[in-house]
């Protein structure tokens, strides 16, 4: 080992190269490792804090993004509901428009038909004074009763309890009006009512007053319309009434009726037609079998005939004096 002298200082010895290497490997790395570990730990700690802060920020950003997606989804849902609501409203408006259009078309068709049949009927009646005087008397009678007619007409056209012109068959005027009670909390008795009109001027609306009174007593009423002369003969009228009764028996339960409490009623010419339909149905059941029977006469608990004419040949002369001439009467009862 060589020595170096610096003034009076003590000598310093330097290790050989191999010894230096040994010293560097045993002393210097331990100190450096300690400081490096400390620095790395501090850096990691700082990075951890930064990473945690970043994670918090990222989590917050994700939450905000999720909230934005939720708000966007809610807006889309609200927009979808709004569009659906608009669509339903548009569909409802279209349905109401179509319903109104059908109603107008039906009224126009009925008006045309009534006008045409009136002209035909006037051709049969001619200018006889009897029917003209009776018609004028009827018009005066109707004029005195006009306040009551307006009241019942308002009920007929605007009451939610009245379901007008339900189709029961494929022939002209095969329609009926249905009158329902205010409350249908339990099955109700039901009456099928055939209106009168001398087999010429009968119409289902003529039963509105009776139907209103019965509906207020929790009775369901169906007023059946049918073809009148000259649109049809009595045979056609009876067939129409029978079709209406078949529809009544099959479907009235859906409107809240008790099937064990069904009744049949008719007034004037309607009483005659209802009785004929009932008798004809009994005849079919007795001699034709029940295989092709749409309804049974026994489904009705009772029949009520109000001021009806049943023995028509004996009434020919009476009707002739009242303006319903013999030639016309025999024509539509044949």
C-alpha cells in the first residue's frame, strides 16, 4: 500500500482496486438503497395521492356522466310519453271524426230513405181526405206536445246511457237502441221493446220515454227497429223483429243483464209483431227442432202486449175509416 503525506496530517490509505470494488459493493449500495427506497416511497405516496385524487375526479365525472345519461333517458322517456300521448290524442280525434262522419252519413242515408218511402207511400194513399185530416190532427197533437218531445229528444241524443243504432242484422233498419241504468253494479232485468206505428210510421225512438222511465228503475231496455211498409210487408217486419230478439238474447248479458230476467213487450203494431215473432219461434222449436235455433221463446219470462191489434182481418174496416185504406192494409199484411 502506498502512502501520501500532506503536511503534518496523518497519512491516508487508499485501498486497491479490488478492495474498492468490494467496498462499493458492501457500503455504498446500502446507503443508496435506503435513500432510494425513501424517495420511491415518497414518490409512490405522492403518486398514490394524485392517483386517488384522479380516481375521485374520475368517479365524480362518471357519476356526472351517469346522471347526464339518466336525465337524457328521462327526457327521452318523457318525449316518448309525450309522443305517445299526442299519438293517442290524434288517434282519438281521428276516431271521433270517423264516428261523426259515419253518424252524418247514416243520418243522410236515413233521411233519403225516409223521403223516398214517403213519396212511395203517398202514391199508394193518393189524395184521400181521411188520411190527410188524420195527418193534420197528428201534427197538431205533436205540436202541443213539443216541449215534452224536446226534453225526451235531448235525452235520446245526448245521454251517455243511450246507445243508439246498434246493428243486429243485415237488412235495412236492422238496428236497435239500448238504454242502460246509471249503475250496473249487479245483473239487471232487461226488456226488449217493439214500438208501434200502424206498420207504416214505426221507429225505435218512439220508445225513448218508456225506456227512460224503466232505465231509472234499474231496467235495461232495447227498442227494436224494423222495416215499415212500403219497404217491407208484415212478414218482413216479423223477420226483422225475430232477428232483433235473437241479437238481444245473445248479447244483452254483455251489457249487464240478468239472463234469467228477460222480458218482451210491444205497443200497437209492435205488440202484434212481437207476438207473431214469439209464436213463430215456438213453431220452429216444436216442428223444426232446436239444432238451428238462434234463440228460444222460453228465454223470456213474460210477454206484455200494449194496445195491440191481433185479429187483423176484423180490423180492416176500422182502419179504413181512420184513413188506413183497405187496399193498402191488405197489401202489406198479405
